C-alpha cells in the first residue's frame, strides 16, 4: 500500500521533469464517455501520463465535475470538461487521440451483442463528430460490442471520406491483461514477467489467447489447464459482470488496460520504436476484414499488422470456430452503418 502511494506521489514530479527536459510533443487526448465507470478512472490515469499535455473530458453530463476533480492532480496535463452535444466539437478539436468508452455496459445474462441496439447509435454519432472535428486523430474504441463498433466507425469514416485504417483501433488490451494474470496465477510467476498474445475479437469464443506463445512458458501446465485458462480468459468479462450483479461490467481493470493501450499509441506517435500491442484493426491476417492480433505502432498509428505465428492444435481449432461469429458481428456493424 505504501509503495503504491509513494509511486503515485512521485509520479507528478517524474512527469514534470521528463516532460520539460525531453521536449515531448504536445498531445491532446480526448475521452468520450469520461463521466462513466471506465471514463472516470481512465481520466485519472491519462492525467498521470506524462505524454499527455491536454486532456479533454466529454460526456452527455457530469464532465465539468470530473474535470475539476482530476485537474487538481499535480501533473502537467491541462484538463477541460465538456458536457452535451453542443460542446462535442470543442472537446474534439485538435485531438491526437480519442478514446471512446461511451455507451451502456452489460448486466448479468446479457451478451455484448445485446448492447448493439443502444451502443451502435452512440458510436455512430460520436464517429461522425470525430470525422468532422479531428479527422487525423487515432481512435481507441472501447464501447461494446467492439466486434461491431469498430466496423461501424470505419463505415462512418469511409462515408466522410477520411477513413485511415491505420488510425482505428478496437481496444482488446483487457483480454491480454486477463490472460497474463490468469496464466501467472496458475504458473505461479509474476504477471509482469508474462506476455500472451490474444487474437480474434472481443466477445466469448472470438477471444483467442495464444498460450502456446507465452513469453515465460511453464512446463508444469497441462493441456487441460491451458484449455481452462483459455475459457477463463474468454469469460473474463462475464466473471466481472456476474460479480457486480447488475452494477455494470469491468471498469477499473478496463481503465488500466485502456491507459496501457493509449500510452502505447502515444509512444508510437512520438516515434518510440518497437511498440507492439494486440488490437482489433483492419487486417488481412485472416479472411475477415477486421481481426485482433499484435500490431506495431508508429507515427501514423498502425505501422504493421503482425501475423499469428505458429498455433497449437487447440488454438487452430479455436481460430476456425471463431471465424463465423466474428464475421457475423463485423457484417452486422457494417450493415447498420450503411443502412441507418
Ligand atoms: P457507464 O454506463 O458507467 O459509462 C458510460 C458513459 O457513457 C456514461 O457516463 C454515459 O453518460 C456516457 N455516454 C452515453 N452516451 C454518450 C454519448 N452519446 N456521448 C458521450 N458519452 C455518452 O459504462 P462503462 O462501464 O464505463 O462501460 C462503457 C462501455 O465500455 C460499455 O459499452 C462496456 O460494454 C464497454 N467495455 C468495453 C471493454 C473492452 O474491453 N473493450 C471493457 C469494459 C467495458
Ligand atoms: C469486458 O471484457 O470486461 C468488457 O467487454 C465488458 C463486458 O461486457 O464483459
């Protein structure tokens, strides 16, 4: 506990020093849905990020309060709060990175696809505003169902004539975070020592962790244990939804994961070499137009979509099984954006 507190206390000083001495570019990050369960802790984590010079917090309501609160933290980022549709343009103008955790979360018994009817419309209108007010920004899509909301955003951007496939990301980092934690727990090692690619999409069986490629391979884990870890990773979101018993889905671990992914995007923009994270992006790795895999990030967003590497038989089966579901979710998003 005291280590955590001292880390937080020293973060601002480190941030100011490294910012002022290394001439990092000014970076504006905007969070859409900033007053929500994910939005609030994510706002705090982005305020702590020394790469952020301007932090713009937007929601339909409540953001002036969140912004005032977060703005008192002793780091360099200037925080502004915007509420209501008439302030959306101002919130977005000049953004380098837009993070979208806007929309409704699951309740027990729901699938992510059950959120489509409400969240598709929210994502569509926010994407139209991004196309208008900050067409060059990178976009990190958190709103579910990610397997459909990313294709929706892509269609909106195409209609607006500014789609750049290098700049649109579905955030699947929480699947990687979970795979690392669950594997580390089973193998009795530190999660920080483990890395596991998670590919496919972000719902149920479309989440495919590649434990055969784990960086710290434990000889003691059996095939059955790997299958159980795969299932737990695929059901990680549901585990939290059920534990929260009607009070929403993952917010704190998602804010952590979202902050990791946003930091990677900013590092890429700033020219830091070899920044690699998994993300759901436009892809030719499989027959599907969008797919999550390792992606190298650079000054323009996606620099390279990396291949899957060698798969175990179990992973190969998982890949074949996920294709029809992921294909249907992608097509549903495209159809919605084209027809609505
Ligand atoms: P929440 O209800 O706590 O917060 C959502 C926020 O979005 C609210 O503050 C709401 O006012 C805001 N909002 C609604 N419509 C908006 C609009 N048009 N413009 C701006 N803001 C708007 O929900 P949450 O727990 O923060 O979850 C948000 C979304 O993130 C859900 O769809 C959830 O399923 C998804 N999620 C994704 C992942 C992932 O791994 N990608 C993980 C967890 C949650
Ligand atoms: C998650 O994986 O935690 C999110 O997609 C939220 C959910 O509905 O499970």
